[in-house]
C-alpha cells in the first residue's frame, strides 16, 4: 500500500464514522454571524474556518491545535493530524472549534464501531486505535508528573532539566500502560437514566454535553447481560404503564435502572431508582423480571425524591431475593450491595491490585494501613500477604460492608474503622500502631492535605499511591517527595478503555531505605 493510499483509507474511516462533510466556504473565511462580541487581537474569530495541525490531546480527549500560536481544542481530532475546523468559541487564551474535515489522518485513526459514538458522552476515544490510546494515557501521566509535580521522569522526552528536577535524583520510571486483551464489554455495572422523549419512556445515555436522554439498546463497553436487563426492564415498564421521571417537573416514577453483574459467579442485581416508595403493579413487574431474566438474584428499590442529579437516595429496600450479590477479585470474595462501590472493570481491577501488592513489598510480617478502604477491596487483597491490615473510610455504610467482607473471607487480622483518615490514623499511632506500608486510593480530588502530613509524620518505609487522576497524583507526589520520600515507579493501568480516564499505581520509598527497582518487580 502506498503512503497516499494509506492516508486515503484513514480519511475514509473518519468519514464513515462522522458522516460526509460538505464545504462551507473557503479556508479562513470569516463567518457571517457578527452578533457575538469578538475578543480583539486574536488571530481567529467565531465562525472562522482554518487549517491547523493537531499537536496533542487534552485531558477531555480533545485534539489540541494552534492557529498562529492561539490554542484551539477540537473534539474528534487526533495528534499528528492536519484538519480543517470551524471556530465555535473564543476566550483570551484558547478557543473551541468543530472538526470539519481531516486533511491528513493519523495512522492510528479508526472507524468507531459504536453507531451512536458521535452523540454519546460515555466514550471519548473510540476513533483512536487501542495502541494509540494506551500510549497517550502513559504520556498523560508523564506530562502531569513533569508539569504539575515538577518531577523528573526517567527517559521522558522533553523533561525539563532544571535544578529542582536534577536534585530529585535518578527520576521516576513510568512504565507502559497495562491494557486489556479484549477492551470491549468490560463494565460490570450499568446506571441508565430514564426519561420521556416524545411522550414515551426512554432510557439510555445523556447526549454529549447535555442532560437530554437518548434511547439506547446496546453499549459496547457494557457486559451484554447488562444491556439485556436494561432493555427488558424498559419494555416491561412501558407495558405496565410505569411513568418516567421528568427532571424539569420533578414528576414521574422511574428515575434510573441500575444493573450489577458479577463476572465470576454470574449473579446479577437490579436496582430500580424511583421518585417515591409506591410502585404500581409491583408484583407483576417483579414476576415478569424473574421470568424473563433468570440471572437476576436480587431486585432492589432505591427511593430518591430529591430534585438532584445524584442517582441514589437514602432509602434502599429489597423487593425480591437477596440484598447482595457475590463476586471475586482474585481469591477474595466480596458481597456487593445496591449502593456499594465496586470497581466496574473486574479484569483490570485484579491487575491494578496485583501491582499494589507488588509495590507494597509484603513478606507476611508487615502492618499495612489502607487510608481510603471503601468496602475493603484493596485491604483484603493486601491482607493475603500481610500480618495486620487496618482500613479507614469516611462512609459508615462502606465500613459495614468492609467488615462483612472480612468476615466472609475469614480474615480476622483486618480491622476497619469509620472516619476521616487524617483523624483516625493519628489515633491509631497513639495506640501504638506503626505502619510499615500505607496505601492510599483517594477520589479524584486527591489526598487530604492533613493525611499527607500524617504520612510524613509516621514515616512508613513504603507508600503505595493508587490514583484515578494524574493531576492530583502529581501534586501529592511532589508534597511527599519534599517530605522525604522518593517516587520510584508509576504503572498506568487502563481501567476504562475508549475513555480518557487512566488509573495509576505509584511506589514511594522513604529516602533512607535502599530498595532497587528490580526488587519492586521481584
């Protein structure tokens, strides 16, 4: 295949997935809409059409280009492409543009297999080859460590060799992203909003950048059984005349359909989130669900009467079956309730937790503290290799689940306590509990500053940081490094293929401890 034929094929893949574009004026033509005030001094204005080179991608999955030095974010454009765009919005430092045509396509551009990809907000990267996604996710972590954390990454192109980074030592190794052999149908949980369109009950996804619900029957990153349950529940609801919730009026009954699938055991849970306790034809609804969906072993109702976009309310009750389903991560069994947080990609969760155990360097004699333990998933995984494990979590309901999971697995050397980590861990220290390893798995906002202070005061030999946000990971690593730790290695893990999200596990050691990188992978 010639280079020109290759480019033609890539351009055709883009057109197949986006639809044929038509010319709307000459390159650089000024738009006719002059009602919107323009910012003076910019090289482009709203409705201009320009040709730009895409030099990168931002954390939202938008291509980053330059028009005479001015930054434009372009949804659907990939690094390395030359594209023609229409300027949609301008600000002083940057603007947004619509992709009109791909003039020179990236060799990593592919036709998105999902027929509703352009409209759905769930995935952002289906038009990029999986290898391209994995490489970008690693680079996304590297960029955050360098630009936000001011940390030196070993072997990273473009590393700023300033005095600060040189002083920090040999640099952090960022390994290639660990991806999936089959990066589709990986999600074990579906949370489908229900609403009204043209007078009919619909359930599917929020259109990109809106709260308008578009009906959907298939999602290529959901387990097939989740799709089937949602589709059948919607059909039953329509047949029984169940009303859908209307966000604007606050009326209507069914708000969300939540489905959980245990990959190892095959068990399924259905949660109907309703705007009120009373369900018309409840017996008929339950009977039809049980008849049509034999995999479902638990049917629950969650009542949420608040006018909010938060999915769950405070009250959950069992309509039929058990209050939990059971699944495994590795050899550890977990009971999953209607509102339990449980990682949505069980295959990659085992990879992520395996790396966490490796970085903890456990020999069976250590005391470990899990500072954001949730329902105990990481704690119990670590407990297989540690002498004592202490888990702390601010949500009391999660701690109750964690204790039940420890009992389920017969792990009596694990202790869980509800409260803020930065309050509970110092109290443990006063009681004589000294941690050899502290593991943190914070939310996207990162660690609480007081928790970081607590870690620096306790000085465990190792800290393992599990992160779902490279930006806050970089910020917190800088604080820990300034406090006497050395970030040795970061392993990105692709928990959410075809989206911009990336999880990472980072190994830190106290600088007085001599541990080789080869020992980390022993």
